[in-house]
C-alpha cells in the first residue's frame, strides 16, 4: 500500500489523480486563462489510464518560479514531482501542455529527462509580439527565457505540434527543427489553435496514447510542409513583425521572400494583401487576397478583404454582390456590414448606409468610431 507523500493531492494550482495500476505519470501544464482549481484537459481525466498531475500557475509567468502548492521554485517543484514518482512507484514520466503550458512542459521535461508533447510552444520568451511579451507581468522574474540549449543537450524526446498561421509559433519551432531529439508537425490551417483542433477532431486522445506508449505517433490530418521550406518561417516572422510595427518598407521584401519560398501559406498571402493596401498597390494586393481566399475559403476575413479591394478599385456593384454573399454566410461579420455601408454612402444611398451602420453598432456597441459614423447620418 502506498504511503501518502508530504504534499497534498490537490490545491488551487495542482491536482494529483492516482491510477494504482499504472507506473506512468503524465504531467499536464495549463496555459494562460485558467482559474483557481481549474486545469486544461481535465475533462480527459477518466479517458487516460495513467497517473495524472495537473498543474497551473496563478500568474502568467511561463512557469518561471515553480508551481505554488508544490514548491516556490523550479528546483523545488522538480523535487516534489520526483517525490510523487518515488512514492507511487512511478517509473515513467511524460509532460504535455499547450501555449504557456507547452513551455512549462519543455522546461520541466528537460530537467525530469522525460518525453515531451508540446503544442504551440514558444521556445525563446519575449520575442516581439509574442504571447509571453503581451501577457507576462512586467515584474515577473524571468530565469529561464530560452530552452534551446537545454533541449539540444537533453536526453528527452520532444514532439512539437504547431500552427503555420501563427508566425511566432512557427518561428519558434523553426529554431529547434534541426535537433535530433525533436520531432515537429505543422498544421497549415491552424493559428495558436492546434490543441483545440485536435480535441475537436477526436485526434488528441489517440495521439496522447501513442505518445505515452512510445509508439510512432498516428498519422494526423491536414499537416503541412512549412518547416521543410528553408527560410520561410524566419522571413515570415520577421516580415510579420515589421508589418505589425508598420515598418512597411522592411516588411515588404521579407514577405515577398517568404511567399517565393512557400506561396501556399494562406496567412502570409493575407498579410501581404493587407500590406500592399498600405502601399495603395490595389491590383497586386487584390491578387494576393484572391490567393488567400482560394487557400482558405472558410475564413470570412479573406472574403471581406477581397470585397474591400473591389470597392477600392471602383468595382462597386461587384463589391456589393460580394458583401451580400458574405452576409448570407457570415451574418455576424460587422466588418462586411461596415464596408457595405461605406459603399452605399459612396453611391449616395444614405438610407441603406444607415441601415447597415445600425447593424454594425448593434454588433459592436462599444466601438466609438462606428457610433460616431452612425450619428453623422442622423
């Protein structure tokens, strides 16, 4: 009979679920946004026949200072996990997480010398426009800001799954793709959404079981080739950063290089289309938006962007028809309604412009620019 460890089985930041017949422990690191006592993937608890340790941190510090409830430091948390393993006869440990939790899984996986399943991780923290830059408290003490050296020297095996439509995530994976102990799968239709997609498509549990059985991972649907196209991820990321910074002259050649390498990136095509709009290169920009729309016809923003380009080059009737098509498929698209209102203003139909602006304000009641635009028509 197992003796209880000197730590509690549950706190606001951890939950230990013991399966006495298993000698394996899966540690699941939660991402940002969890509340006290709530953990990512908790709903899978009864579907995983192994010991589970759910972890979260109360602040978005990317697991820099350990996990309160277990210890107040990284080293202390590692010791607490090892105590759990020795107490319950656990001989195999695995870590898993998404987003911030993926960084935790990588960081702890290195020191626990265990296999890691990381979905949409950052590898180097505080990159421009990254989630750690946006969401980590400014007073957070960053001790482990880059896991590359630790990963490369590790005996662990790392599995990284990431979306090709998130420039930070893709660039992060690109930083470690050459490591012999690192296996990467990319998904061309995903942003920072890989875990959600896999769970929704019922692919995550078979993936997790194979991972913990150390079998070859199952064949996953809709995987991509972005990281096999040398130079794409770097040019895409740095071009996107320049675009976000409105450094347009820097962004343009970088995004052009990226698209020459991997033209089937829908998000890169979309960003290039928006960038060319800033340069007033409407015909060329429209072509990039058409390409993005062809690659991802399921995204309303591509259709709205195309309709907006039609308006800009003077094809107002065609733009109206396109927006009407958008409204049938995506009636909540306030961007489409707003652009449609502006078209009706251009052609002098104030009543229809007012009608569509009224719908925009209903959908976006806090946006002052829309409220003022509607008020101007009263």
